């Protein structure tokens, strides 16, 4: 009888302890998952990208253009009054190899022959669970990687899959849990940023489209299109007494940009 009473009391303590632990960590486990568009590619001037090819890229390649095309699976055949575009890329290389093309977000200055680009990483909102992108391919056996930077400056390479498919296809990659998106100290949340995408050729695959001997150079190019870059992300943030003191604008108001006392 005494043993049963002791066991019952012990079990009660365990239950109370577990409830207390759940209360303490409840906020950390709360999630609010949202699908957020990072780049739609519909506004070229506001969302500039540029391309860099490896050493065997044919002169004047890779090329980039914003094309009036989209995945029918997303928008249907008639998008109405929406001015939809996709990021188009034309590749051409002088020889088979592990060639690559980097697709880089950036800022643009100048125009015409004087245009120039500077890399500008894209901040990814919330605590990202998944990166999502639609890609059009002509069935070339190339493959895609995403380069993600964490708050400590470390760049992580995420394989997104092979591009040997026909037409539009949705690509997704999970963000590994070992990539840090928060820290122990306030402010806890630390966003990731997208550095670039990279498309690799395989040395066993063609680097120019099969065409007639007198075909123009653009008929021999290999084409890809990107659309609707999104993230599935947790946007929940716990509120606490004094949470505004971690806001950069509030810190600026109190301390100024140089940190000198006012």
C-alpha cells in the first residue's frame, strides 16, 4: 500500500515537472508557417539579377533577359491584367566540362554599355524551413545549387536537384536544422540570406543545343527560366517586457549610430 502511495506521489511530481517544462519552452515551440514570395521576377528594375559564367563560357555568354512567360500550373493560361515575367538565361560553352553559371541578386547602376551590377544578398524572412523555386528546362542534364549565408557569415551550399526535365517544374529544398537562425542572446532571431544560385553542367552532357550547321548562335544556346522564388518560413516571434529595446530603430534613437552618449 505504501509503495503505491509513493509511486503515485512520484508520478504526480513528474507530471507537474513536465507541465512546468512545457510552459517554459512553449513559446520556442510555437510556429506560424507562411509562404512568402522573395522574388517574383515581374519587376526587372526593382529586382535586378546578373550572371557570371566559368572560364569556358562562350564569348558574350551567359545572357539574361526577362521573358513574358510563367508556369501555367501557377497562373493558368490567361493571367488577366497581371504583367507576369520570368528570369530567362541563355548558356553556351566552348567545351564540355564541369562548367557553371552563377545567378546572383544585385543592385544595378548605369545603363546600356555602362551598366554595372553589384552583388546584393537577398534577406530571407523569418526562420526559413524551405526554399521554393519554379524552373523551366529543356531536359539538359545539369544540376542546381543554392548558396545560403547564416548570421555568422558561413555560406552553406544546398543541392536543389537535377534539371533534366521538360518544361516548368517546382523545386524545393529543406533548410537543414544545423544552419543557425537564432542565438541565445537578444535579439534571438537571425535571418539567413540568399547569396546566389549556381547551375552546373556535367562533362557527359552537351554544352550547346544540337542544331543545323548554319544555325545562329542563339539557336545553339541552352535555356533556363526561373520564376516565383518563395520560402516557407516561421514568422512567429515571442513578445516580452522590453522587447522594443532590441529594435534597431529604437537603439538608434537612444544611442545614435556612433554609440556616443546623448
